[in-house]
């Protein structure tokens, strides 16, 4: 990884912009590399040895990338921690990864580490960025505790470390050595540390770019806002830009969003940065859709008619552009696409985006179809931390809504069908290649469960591959299968997606029915955010069922809401393949699911076990 970075620093593009902080501060490729070197030297000065980690707990920033790369340069490895993690969860990762240093974002995250510091004897230092001062009364009194440094003071420590010392650390590294730990988001139990090698990172990033030449058909600009503790963000924000510079001779710049990006400011950064490639989890795309749809309802008269006409033409282009299309491109389709680029795309900062992607969690087809009506073809990505991110990806010229596309170059895929568990033509998705992880840190048993003797990584996901197009579709997850009291296996995600399609006014839904006589579901509505939680107030499409109902509490007892949800369930039940898959009852919960609430992972995956335990009384009341 450091060799690729060094090649970028020595390339003719070394003086082009590489990083743009949310404050506007910029780094060229050379300056970025040089600051990573300073960071590495400072880590060595603090006692970081080879094969020890630097944990990073904070929102995306240039310092996050420098800490990540500096740890790797110094012969250690970086381990990101989700900012929503509580102190106990942070402690587990710090101990499990043998962290010598923890880098934190401001006093709020620092306080989490200070709370557990006395129980971490290996920890030698805590480095804080974004803020220039900190409060550490206990540290001032006890010199045996890990010392806290500001980022500015930390960088000065490296002055005492020679270039030869760092060069020796860098030269000793091999492609197969671990450089990064990705801790799974832990939908069940403690997270596992996925060991990612140098070769995993560089090879996968390069193969993914080769898979879709549109990525490098011009300059690369990306916006960094998704958690960097997740592999998808690392491939997009760290490794792909370097590969674009070195292998494809294209400029590459990373713009950092503000820490409150997902609370509403992301759009401002997108409008400023004008990314050429944009990756978002489904919930982000859904929020954009809600905002655009709300704006669209304000349009009346002739403008509304023009908008409807253009959307119809763009929908035709979207349908005609997909693999297996049975319709041709509509007349004036190209004009409509250009019109939408100036209007709708520009409104969310995507008017220069050549590639728009989604992944990390399932996305509903009606969301993809909506963006098709405004001329944005969202390409689905399938993969996991254990295979360094991408496995199957839709391409700009080969995609189909609801499909995850074909394998990236150089990897293999197969379906492991188990009779009685899987439907005909389906099976557990397994893959093999240079993108597959080294294994789980300090967990040989789990590694052997995941990677078989023939080097196939078993994903735990169930899917089907279209024999004509070679495109993969995800149909469920083995561990999430609901086994009814009658013994029938049901994949809940397709059911939940179908119901959300019939009920656009709701926010989330979770199907319940494991070992039960019949299926029920928990429903949440769209609520106005309030800090890390929600207010009682409804917003967006949740206000459209009954204009007189403005709070969740009112909706829970409202006849129109009851009829609305029952109608959606009835529509779904008509399509259910068997009686065992039908939904019988539902309950509207008081609060929407969220990361701070514990129901969602950092990448918006549903923690079914947490929801089941948290709302056990509500669930039991339906049986």
C-alpha cells in the first residue's frame, strides 16, 4: 500500500489537490504523503511496534486518513471504531487489536477512552484531532496513564525519528502482511476483526476500477462521509484515489463532509465538491428521494406538467438502458436526461457524477426506479468486509435494477445449494480470489467456519445467478431466515421490501415470526430528528396518510393509519407464495430505528436480535 502511495507522491500529479477538509484546507498529493510520514514517525516515537494497532475513533477527516496510513507506514495496522460505539465496545476493539495508540475526534470521543483508559495497560497515548485543547484531570495527576496529545503536538514527536528508521519499517512489509483491521458491525455478539492485507487493498481497488472504466474516464472526486471504519468507505476514500493517480494517470481528490453530514449538511458538501463518483447506503438515497419528492409536490401548473413529461422520458431511458430491456430508448430521452442533470442532479450536487453506487445494505427497487425517473442510474454493489468490499458490481453499461451485477475481474463466485434450506436455483453465495481476507484476528475457529479448505469464503447470504446474464440477486441471509412453527423457511428482507413498497409513508419495518404460529411486523414512521434521537413529530410522507395526525402517538390510535397499513399488508399478502409467508398483525413503535438507538449498525443494517429483545413485550402482545 505504501509503495502505491509513494508512486503517487513521485508522479507528475504530485502537486494536484488530494484532500479538501470541511474547513476548506487543502493538501496536494505530496503534502498528503509527507504528513502521513510525519504521522508514522510520531507513532514510532510513541512506541508503536510492528503488528500493533492504532485505533481511530472519529468522523472522517484528513487526520483520519493520515492516522490510518501512518499506522501502516510504521508497520502496524489501523483499526477504525464506529463513533456511535459506547466505551465498553471501544474497550473490546482496543484490547482485541493490541492498540498502542488511539486517535480520537474531539472531547466527546476522548471522554469515552478516558473512561476505560485505566483498564488498558498497553495503551501509551491518545491523540485528539479537530479540537486544539482538551480536559483530562486524571491524566494531569497520574503520569502512569496514557498521555493525551493534540494533533499538532503529536506531529512534532516524529522529529526525533530518523528517515532510516521509518524506511526500515516500510521495507520490511510484504504484500501478504496485514495492514488494516475492519471490525464487523456486530449484528450479533462482539465484532470480529477482519484482517485485510496490503494486497487485498491494492488489488481489489484496482480490479474494481477496471470493472467500470467510467470511473476513470475523467478526474476523480469523491465525498468522504460514510464511516471510515467500514471497508466500503476505505476503498472509495483511501485506496481508489491513489490507484487512479498511479495506474490511470487521473487526478483524484477527496472532499470531507462536515460531522453533521447525515443530519442535513451532506448536500452542501456535494454541491461544493461536485463528485464524479458517489457511493451511498440505501438510507441516504432514500433521504434524497424524500427531499426531491417534497420539492416536486410544490411545483404546480405548467412547470408540473413539464416535470412529469421529463420524468416519464427519463423513466423510459432507465428501463431501456438495463440488461434484458424489452423497450427501446424513447424519443427526446436524451434531452430529458440533460434537463434533469441541470435541475434535479444539480439540486443535490450530482450534476457531474458519472457513477452513482449503493451498497452495504439492501435497497428497495422503487427507490432505484424513482432515481431512474430523474435520470440517475444507481448501480448496486455486493460484497462484505471479508472480501475487501466489492465482489459483484453493476456497471454503467451493464446493470439491472434489483441486481448486484457481475463479478469484478479476477474473482470467482458460486452458489452452495442446500436441499431443504434453499429454493431451486438458489444457494449460499461463496467467493474466492485475491480480495478474500487473511482471516479473523485471534479467531481461528471463526476463520475456518468462513473460509473452507478450498479457499471459498462463505458469505452467509443466499442468492441466485441469472444463467443468461450472469447477474447476481440477493434473496436472503441464512442467519436471518425465519423458520415458522410449521417448519417453512422465510427470508424476511424481500417481504419487508415489498411491504415498504406498498407503504411509502412508513420508515422501517421488521418481520417477526421465527418459531411462531403466524407472522407479524413492527412498523416505524418518519420522525423529525432531534440530536441523536427523534421528536414525536412526523415528517415527509408520514404526514400524508392523515393531515390531522402529526405525531407517532396519534398515528398509533388513528383509524386512517390502521386502514392504510392494513391495506398495504393485504396487497402484499395477495403476492405471498404461501399462507405461511403472510403477515397477520402489526404494531407501530414509538420511535424509529437508529444507530444511537442500537437497532441499526453503522452501515444501517438492522440488528434483528436487538429489536427482538428491545420490543419483546410489543411482539408478545401480537401473539
